[in-house]
């Protein structure tokens, strides 16, 4: 299983939805809260090619994007294969 990293804030409904999908699949992930760790936002933006909105989701070194992109992968049947590596 590929490592999954999410950059989130606790007040973001899209972050909650992304985590809900991953939780429903039994996926372990690292949740980096850029509200309590604001210095990590620069790291997120560098990894996400300048994108500054949350969530930003990474599976291994692959930048998935945000919540919408994560759900698109799931609907297309491609998320499980990406997670498996």
C-alpha cells in the first residue's frame, strides 16, 4: 500500500469528505494540518505545484489533487490501483 498524505484544515468540508472516503476504504494516511502547522503550507504548495487550497492529497509521490479529484478516481475505479501502487 502506498503511503497517503493529506494537507488539510479542520474547518474544511472538502477535507472531511476526502478523509471520509479514505476511512471507508480502510486507508491509513498522514494528516498534516496546515492551520496548526502553518510552516507546512509552503511544503504543501511546493509539492502541489503552487496549489494553495486544501485538501491536497498525495498517494506516494503522485499528486492526486483535491477532494474532487480523489472522488473522480474512485468513481472511475482507479483509486484502489493507485493506492496499491
